[in-house]
């Protein structure tokens, strides 16, 4: 019986180590920056990163990203409502970019406006990006 307990303990240890190794190797390490971020965002070619901005789509306003298409690829955009989800409450827009250029400094600029109106945006954000 003592041998069986030792075997079971070692088997559990090995299983836990394998699970930990799996998550260490395959977990999503994409960094997310929000509107409070200051300073440059440093990235390398092939890396992905996210920028999250507060928004309220029920007002008709939306964020639009302006960036160099030869340097970045927009991989995904998503919206997550604040909790609790109440009518008219806001949330967060998230833009995921992949770096396809290298060795340059650039900006990604965001405008918060109603796309059908021809007036200046009510908010703008700019993020400095340094690519190595």
C-alpha cells in the first residue's frame, strides 16, 4: 500500500507539472494598454498587442484607429460592456494589432466620433509605438 501511495503522489506531481508547462508555453501573453498609458509602447516585429479605450456605443460614438497599414495589421476588435450591464451604460473597445514592420517609430491615433456626422471628434488618443 505504501508503494501505491508513492506512485500516486508522483503521478499527480507529474500531471501538475505538465499542466503548468502547457499553460506557460501556450498562454496568451499579449500585452494590453489603455488610455491611461503614458510613454512609448515598445514592440518587436511579429508581436501582438492590444489597446483598450472606454466607449459607449449606445450614444452612436465609436473609436476609429488611424495607423500605417504597412507597419500594423488590425487582428481583431471587440467590445466588452461594463458590469452590471445597464441600458445606456458604456464599456471598453479593444483593438488588437500585429506588428508587421520593423525598426521604426510611429503612432496609432484614435478618433471618437459619430461616423455619420461631419464634425470634429469629441475625443482623440494617440499612442507612440517603438518597433525594434
